[in-house]
């Protein structure tokens, strides 16, 4: 009898391969766990509006942890279990700084995603929308000067800073970390995530475990980057991807194959089901 109740998966660099897809092997392995009674939960830096196709692919029904823990929402009922928006004054400061120095950014709210001009990630999601059915399209809005002026009207869950080089991420992380009441973490080599204070996937996992009365010792977690750190620390079975940053690997009980080698499926078949 398998002793775990939840399998929590980060998306980018973990569940998704380099082409941004869930491999057939990962899909089959996760559905195998679901047949054994485990619940599969996505925990992503993206807002949950961005992961609708993957939720449908895995046939998930329960909560999704998104915006690095800034939002927990039930997939079926759309009930918000937990959310914490950023301080509006700080959002205005960050956005004004990005506009002044031509730093690309995306703002996530619980119902729409805002992006600035010539944003490569914004363009990527625009193009992706073209291939999706209407009920899976990401609600997006371009940020013009008027939106910037009225930025206080936006309930931001997260600001994603899009950089060209990792060195820029490090410099901006140091700069924005001086602001009060925010959490700043890198989610990939060229992305910097800014949320409200005390937001992390780990905190969200703790909130959800108390809400649904699941002991954290009964939770499997897969992750690869710094924004996964806290949830690996609090889970009973923390597993790092082969492509994970070294600090994440240190927190893991097992290191599985990379996201391009269906590492989640490998871990399920070789570690979880063999216990």
C-alpha cells in the first residue's frame, strides 16, 4: 500500500520538457498514481490560467498552487482557497522602474495577465493562444501608458521580470530585495519572480495541507529551481530533477532524471512505487 496522499509537481523545468510539454511517460506515470488514490497537484510560478491545457491533459480536479504560492484555487469550482496580493504602492514602484529602464515584465492577477511592449514571453503566450480552444486561451492585456498610470487598480499576485542574461537576474534580485513587504526569487536563469511578503510554494503547501487535513510527511514534491526550495524542505518525499540547481538537489531525498528524460515518470516507477 502506497503511503503518500499527494504528488506535487512544479511545471517549468520539472513536469514540462524543454518544448513546454508533458511527455506521455510522465502523463502515464502520474495517472498511475491517481489510480492508486493519490492526488496530483500542480505548484507553479505561473498563474493557474496559464496551465489549463495541462490540467485537462492530466484530468486534474482539485487545487492548483500558482504564482509561487500567492494563489491557491480549486480547478473545478474556481473557489479561491488562498490568495495574497502585492502592496499597490510597491507594484507602482516596480512597474515605474521597469518602464524607466526598459525592463520587460508581466503582471499576474487572478483573472488576467498583463504584459508590456515587445515582451518575448508575452509574445510566446500570444502565439500559444492562437492554437488553443477558446475555453483554454489565456486572458491577456497589453500594458499601455494609461494602464501604467492606473496600475493601482490592478490586484497583482506576482510581477515576473524577464531578463536577457542571468547576470541581470542577480543584479535585479539584489536591487528589489531592498524593498519592504515583497518576496523575490529566481525561477529560471533569466526570470525573476516578485510576490507579496512571505509567499512561497512551501507556505502554500502548508496552508493547503492544514485546510485539507493531509500530513506533509505524506506528500511527494518534484522541483528544479529556487522557487521550489521551501516546498521541498517541508515535504516527506522531496525529489529533485537532474537538471535542478545544486541548492535544490541538496534538499532532495532522490535526484531523478532530467525534465527532458521524463524524470517524474522515472522517479515514480523506480522510487515511489518500489518503496
